[in-house]
């Protein structure tokens, strides 16, 4: 993933991108638990306060393990594909048992309401960070709503609709990463595009609609996510 260093990062240096508080840490986007080593050289990073950065760590770990178990249909170490998740489950037997209890004999993973609350918290945090990273705009006052479905549950028309990105015709924020990409498209007004952070692990796109926005993500080629941000709710 090609990294762009826009001057709006200097403006964001005064805000935690999640709560608009004072930033004192750097937060990787997505959290590295969702990626495999070696990590991308230009992994997106945003500034945040320590509370926002560290407050979601257990949820992030849980969701990363949930996605791996759900996609593999097993908690057996020999069936899992990601070494990082295998190691995590080996040292956290209670977490392994909890995830195993959500598996059916067919290997299908049943996501509980409590699971979805944790998934929503994680993807909404990631979406806020990606919005700030791409547009140069913090999200502390934005209302957020998310939708998540397994990619395999989408038919071809639904998957095409998910992958397709709207073009509102609005210019991105001057000096933002989205603006730099817009100017780099040979004059074609295509500010919205999919970005691959790590193939097969995480990709995203950001859509701008005036006073609102939408972040789309695919986690582990398993979960399709849409997160809406409304800045004047």
C-alpha cells in the first residue's frame, strides 16, 4: 500500500481521531492482530489518546480470533490458518472454549448478540480511524452505525453492489490523502477507490457524501462491513 504524507496530518496532531481529546499514542489501522507478519511497510497510523487506543484491545483480539474460527469452522490448531491466532488461542483456553461453544457440528459459527456488540465496537473504531486517515477529519462528534455480514452469504449481485463505490462528485478535503489520490488519476474524478492494506487480510474504501461518509471493509476475506458516519445527526 503506497503511503502518502499529507499536510492535514499536522492539523490532526492536536486531536485524538476518536474522541477529539489530546493524542499521546499512535494507533495502527487496522490493529495488527488482523494482519499477518511481515506487516505492510506503510501500515496506516493515526494519533489517538491512550484510553481510546488501548481500551479496545481485548475486543480487537476477540474479534480477530472469532473471524479465524468462523472462517475455518474449527478451534483446532491444525485447522487454523493464521499462526498468530493459533498462538493466542493456545495461551487463552477460556477464549478457545467460548469460541468453540459457538460452533455447530457442521462447522458453522453462530454469532451471538454479545459477539455482534464486540464486532460493532471494533469495526466502528477502525472506520473512525480510516476516515481520519483518508479525509483529515476527526470523528469524535460523529454518529456511527455499522452493518456486518459474512462475504459468503452475499449473492453475486449483492457482492457487486457492496464492492461498487458511489461518486458524489464532491472534492475531498484539500491536502488529504483522498485529494492526493484524486489528483493522481489523470484528471478522472475518482476519489473513491478500494485500498488493500494486506492481500487476503484487510481492504477498505471510503465514500464521502457531504456531511456524511461511509467506510467499507473486508476483514480476512470473510466479513463484509459498512460503517456510516453522520456528522450532523
